[in-house]
C-alpha cells in the first residue's frame, strides 16, 4: 500500500482566509436560522397559530422550529454527496444563498388572520428550506477550514465555524432586542418581519466573501491522484459506519443549545416566571459574547491535550449546568439567571461546541469527510431540534416543570459522552492520514523545518 506524500502547504494566508470565510458565512447563515428560534418562542404563536389556546399555539410554533432539523438529514445526504464530488466551495456558496432567500420569504408571509391555515403551511415550507441549507453549511465550512489548516492547529482554525455560529446567534439576539421592545401592535403587525427582511444581505455578502476562496489542498490532491468517489455514501457506510454513529451520538449535545435558546426563553417569559422578553434576550446575548472568546480557547487547548478530554468536559458539564440554569430561571432572580446562563452556555457548553468541528472531521478521510460530518451531525441535530418540542410537552400543562426538562436534557448529554469515550484521539494525526485505521502522527511545530 502506497503512503500518501505530505500535503503541500496552503498558499500564504489561505488558512486564515478560509477560517474568516467560515466565520462570516456561518454568522450570516445562523443569524437567519436563530432569528427563527426567537420568533418561534415570542411571536409566531400569536401570528401563525390560534392565539385563543396559548399552550397549544406555543407547542405548534416550537414544532415548526424542529421541522428544519427534520429536513436537515435529507439535505445532508444530498449536499454531502455533492460536496465530496464537486468540492467544498460550491456547497458553501449554495447554502448561503438558499438560507438568505428562504429567510427573506418568511418575512413576507401572510398571517393566519389573513389566509387561515395556509399561513403555517407556508411557514413550514420556508423552514424546510432553511434546514436544507443549514445541513450543508457547517460540514462544508468545517471541511474547508480543516483541510486548509496547519496540522497542529486544526482545532483552532475549525473552531471559527462555530464561533461564527455563535456570532450569528448573538447578532440575531441583538436585532430582536429592539424589535421585542416595540409596542405590541407594531410588533405583531410589521416589527417581527424586519429581522427576516435583513437577510437579503446574507446572499450578497456570502457570495462576495466565498466566491474567491481556493479549494482545499487535500481535496485537490485527492481529485488529481485518484479522482472523486462516484458514490461517497457507499464508501462512508462501508469504511466509516462506526464513526458516523459516533458523530450522531456526539451531535445530540446540540440539545443543550436548543433548550437554552428556545424552550428556556419561552419558559422564562411565560406566565409562571414572568421575565421580560428584552431581559431574557440580553442573557442570550451576553452568553454568546462569552462563547465567542471561550470557543477558540477550548479549541486551542484541544490542539495541545486532545479533542476527547475537552469534548467530554463540555458534554458532562453541560448536563450539570443546565440544571443550574433552569433552576435559576424558575426563581425569577435575574442576577442568578444571567450568571448561570453565562456559565452554562457561554463557558461549559462552548468546550464541546468549539471542539466538535475538528473532532468529527478528523474521523473521516478526505474523500468522504463532508458526507460523514454532514450526515452524522444532521441526524443528531434533528433530534436536538425536536428536543424543544419534547421539552414543551414534558413541562406539563402550565409549561413550568423545569426539573423534567433538565433531566431530559441531561439524558441527551449521555450519548455524546459515550461517543467521545469510544472515539480515537486524532489531534496528532497528519492531515493526509486522517480516517486511516492506523494513522501516522503529524509532526509538531518544533519538528517542522522552515
């Protein structure tokens, strides 16, 4: 068996350019994705569903949030296949345009009062398009940054994708703060539409940023040396089925994010707690500010000590701190809510969130990396998306049984822990040997000659 030659170094500045493109693109894409979460918790129960039954309207609204996650595995199969055949760059451009268009259309939809049950049907359709777009975004951006990055800094560079996601969530929250503060009449008539209309910028900015990005050295060499796989999914299932299962289990950690950003927001602003919308949106904003700093720090630590210990700390710690956060919300004490929210989401969850792009991507070889990461994560994320709906159901008729929701979220943190415990440590493996059963070690910085 021939041994692959070391990959040629990326052109000067290309790793930073790829990381920047991933950060900005993910921020813009997930701005669109997360404004829907805020609207689903605060606005859509009144606009698209029967407001005479608030509990059912909230449940149905949160279910539409989960619809995008159900669509994501289907999008992952298609976009993963295309990305491993045609390259990472094409998928990165396509997903941004699709997300921008579908989100803009949500802001144009008629309400239930105007067209009846057609309104939620159109809402679900647009949400499905958002889900398909998100299915390919992170996997393509992760593959792009990982394959451009220096071998000893893959954790740091790939973390920019998730920093961008948190940046998009922060931007979505900041945009919704003044919108949520509008008088009720203006908020429900036109105010909620403004954040969705702003997504027109996504397609324009995303195209400008990503159109000149070079394809990765790893994918280029794979194409030149052996061509591309005609059926990447067949190779994936044959050679990496166990890793796909690990990624699915690991991706359930996203349940922490969806419960924190959607269900807890609805719980805190509901009748049982009565916190103001603006105050709770600021909790999410400040937690995301902390996450923006924490994610690259955790990722850098994983470049030194390994992916598994950092991911394990984030997964296990999230199970514990979610209890702390939901308890704080139940007390109605804003200082406690703010502090526990920053610790839970900004610090602890960021350990797992910042490391998984490298942790998952390094499980697969270049020829199936995008498919493996996309399919594994999106199946896991589909469960995480509907975790909000399940949380609303198990929280009881009054929606205030926070202990049941905390236990449910902690249970969803168990598969990520198992996935990490059974995975190989890959942070010292050379990029060209990733995905091999007995991979070669990557040289450390001090071993690389100038």
